[in-house]
C-alpha cells in the first residue's frame, strides 16, 4: 500500500540523495576555493548535483561508474566570472545561454518540453529525430547538422561557435569532447542520463539542461507532473496477483544482451507489475549471454518486448534466427516492439520523447501486461507484433 510504506521510502530516498549530493560537493569543496553552497534537491538522479550561490551556480558531474567521485564541475555565472580559476576539470559557462548545439534527440525533446527548441542551432544526425521542429529546421538549413558520421564535425562546430555544446559521454569534457573544441573555449556540457538506473532518474535530467537557461522552476514543475503520474500508475500494480514473466531484446551479433536486475528496464518492468526473468541479477548494465543460455531460462516467458529496431512482424523476427519460434511468447503472440511511432528512417520516438516521459512508457507497459487496469487506453510507443 502506497500511503505509509512507500511514503517512508520516498522520504528516506530523498534524504539519501540530498546527503549524497552534499557529500560529493563537500568533497569537491575541499579542493575548491569557491567553497560550498546550497544544494538543490534531486529525487532520483544520482549522476549530477547542483549548488546555488549568490553570484553563480555550481554543477557537479559524477561520472565514475565505480564511485560517486566528481569527474567535472561547471561554474555557471550570469554576470562576472568568479575568481580564482580552478583545476583542469572545472569549466566556466555564462548563463543563460542564447543557443545550443544538441547532440542527442532526447535532449532536444527535453528542450522542447521547456519551450526552448528555438535555442537549438545544431544537432548531431537528423536521421534519429522525430521532432518536427528539428527535422524541418534542418531541411530549411535553419539548424545545422554537425554529426552525420560517427563523430561530430569539428570544423563545422568551430565555425558555428555555439554558446553551449550538449553531448553525452562519461563525465569528463576533456576526454569526451574533441581536443580542438575544448581548446576553442566552446562550453561543453556532458550528460550522463544514460548511466542512471531508474526511469524517473533519466527524466530528471531535464533539470540539468534547464540550469543552463535559468529555467529551473519550469523544469521542476514539469518533472513533478511526470513523477506524480508515474507513481499513480505504479500504485495501480501494487496489488496485482498475476505478474507475467518477461523476456527482452534479441540476439545481436555474437551475444544476447539482457538488462541487469538493477537496470533502467528492470525497474520499468517491476513497476508495471511484471516478473522480469533476470530480476535477481545484481547488475545495472546489460548481461551478455548466448542463445542457449537465454532459451534455457526464458523459453516459457509470457511476454517478449523490445525487439530490434526494424522488426515489425513475426516474419521479420525469424529472419534473424528461426529458433525464435521456439519461445512461448512467440507461439502465443505476446510480442511487443517499441516502434509504434517511427520517423522516415525507422527510428523510434521511444528513444526521444519516451525517455523523458517515463510515465507514458509505464502506461504502455501496464496496458500490455495488465490490460484490464487501463481498458480505454491505446498504446502510444509500443505495438503488438503479428
């Protein structure tokens, strides 16, 4: 029951995150002449932390997979740059930024939620985008495409000279970004949402993006709505007696990578009232298995979700491996792929708007596993594979 037990867990979780942020920022402050400010509370995200000062804000990134050590610090100032200058992994950025080069479709989705899409002057590869504003902007050459290949174009980026380059990595701009870009003084911000373990934690990175535009209050409001919706949906599955077993992914190349028991997807499936096959594997990332290992454990799974990008039929699935027809979920027709909304290149909006709206994804999962709980709802990101 949500009322007391989950409320206590939320309160405990809240203070653990606040203390974690405080501990990390205090650790950084020992080597930081600017000292420590007022920590801004984050409910779920564990990979960044914000401190407010009178004249500036301090943004910490925790990019070490094995610890919560600070790997980069951003000093965000609106008037004059604070003194003294700090170490190699401290970066100064004037805010609010006027324009941004956005190197992921999910960040563009968050900027759109914040009504800041008009600040986007460059993206990576438009093929990955469902966002009409971005697609049309690139077609009309109002938005530059600077990442068509495996890496972004350094020359185009230098010519464009954005106020901020937003990209994903492992938390250290000097290692994640090209050396020429770093030396050019173009501000680079690294996002680590892909390292978060909970769906709401990834969505909370809207607060990270918002701080560069001084839009913290709108970001808080938007996230609070998402969180409230998510928790209300999760509450619906608290008392379900039947929890169907679930298999995810397909074999790719030489391995079948299934999400670990503490992963982003494992949390989703649990909150949707499902019994994930690898729930007891204490891993945050994926687990590489061979076909036989997966078949032995998941051949009788009730459902199979998150098939490959271009699988839209059972025939498509068998074109990768005919042995997939041996699984119970295949035989019973309980196959669901996250490709209901795709762009002209076949890339799904699941990886764009879905990631920053986990309440909508959870609703899809509940509809799949427990359709009676949402009798009038139609799937938004997922579709049944016939």
